[in-house]
C-alpha cells in the first residue's frame, strides 16, 4: 500500500510536536502505533497530544506521550471564541509541527490559527489547503485496517514504522483501583473474572442480543465458576440491566458506574472479555486480554481488535458489513451468531490460557 504526500517533513529531532488525537476510545487505540512511530523517529522531541477529556486517560497511558492537553468542547473551547482561545494557548507553546490524526477540517483550522509552521495529515474534509504537508486519502487507503491507515500516512511523511501493536502502560495505580472495586463488590482476587460489554455507542446494529450474552455468561459460571462483570458507558446501562435480568446467576453490573480509568483497571484483571465491536473491545485487545469480539454491521477487516488473543465471531453475508446504525432488514448478521458460537470461542481461550 502506497500513499502520496506532497513532500516529506524536514525533521529536527528536538523540536516540540503537537498531535491532534482522535475522539473515540477505539479510534484512539488504533492511532497508538502511529504515535509510537513518531516517538521512535524523533526520540528526543517533546510529544504533546490534544484530545477530548473522555479519551485523555488512554493517551496518558501511552509511554510515547509526554503531555496531554484537553480540548474542552463542550466547555471553554466551545464555539468560535473557544477555538481562538485554544489556538492562542497552543501558539504560546511554540510547537514546530502538528500531526493531525483526526480527519476533521477543524483540526487543521486550529493548527493554522496557532501558527504551527508544519501541519501534516490526510487531505480529508476539504482541509488540504490548510496543510503544509498533505497526504492523499485514496479509496484504497480507506479500506485497510485503521492501524495501517494511520501508519501509512506517517510513512508517506517520512516517519519510520514502529510496529503494529498499541503501547499502553498499567501499573500499581490501576491495580489499587481494581482491588478497591473488588472489595466493594465482594470479588475475590484470583476469581475467574470475565468481563462483558453488551452495548455499543454507534447503534443497535452493532449489538448482540442481551439474552444470548446472559446465556453465555451462565454457561461460563457453570463450567468455570466464573464471576461475570458488565462494563460500558451510561448509554449502555439499560442494555446491561437487560443482560442481568436474563441471567440466572449473580452478575455485577458496573455499566455507567465506572470512569474510563476504572474500566481499564477492571479489564486488566479479566481472564476473558466478551464484547460487541466497541471502544472497550479495542481497549481489551490493546491490553492483551483474551477476547471474543462479536461483529454484525461493522467491518472485521478494517476495525478488528489488536492483540494475538482475539477471536472474532462474524458471519459473512451479502449485506454485511452495511455500517448502518439500525438494521433495515432481518438482522441476519447477529441472528446467525448463536450462544454456542460465542461460548465455544470463550471456552477455547480459557482452556488455552
């Protein structure tokens, strides 16, 4: 795969770099190898990421990033006035280069207003004129895995590849967080802890059925004495409650009740994670947790999880991937995935630990 840049970036190995990060957990995970490529190419540069507050935790877990600036919109960076305020703050930092991983024109406008001399990224959203180093976003580049999508952009700008695995660091702080939650919910350290994420932000076409999640969970409790925990955002709370209602066993429902940092801590302790295509799926993959990923309307080629311990459950039918939020027909892509399909993959991963 080859993409074209208008020109290579002239590197100075000690100049400060600003990266405009992506806005959603899964997208953030898939940009981390690209950020590693920037770090490995320019090991002595200070790397700062501009990111929305709800994904800042993930960026702060990266060993390749020195600092995270939060883009507070909603908040003090709302509207035209807020964007000028943010650009002024960035201008004071004297960044030599802005690498725009986010595809939106807004990212280029802010970098231009901040008078950052080198502004590089894909020529998406009509923003090519605002970039000093524009990379052509071809049809071919849009259908490859998103990790390679970002790596190819950087390669065309002259950065050296750094591998395809996301780099994330957890440590004692995260372990203390998980142990505190275990204590509050009477989870014994050493239990076969299995996480489930039955929701998904994009829409119902990405979500497998609550009663089937519950059935898989019940079989895992029966066969492995597992403790099931449900994770997700506040928007996933109702879906998780439905799974809990269908289950015949004790399930701990923490959907909408944890911060992202707490979710990271809990996923890190899981022996297995079962999930729809979601941000938490990508997070579990990046943490190298054994993972069963259920795909319906979305594309298991362009957005599968990272890591070598993942099993993807997907049926290749004529209308999939449709990328629709709501299925317009009979939801075959999910109907065809049975309890035994998911349980079998989960059993295989647990027995091969």
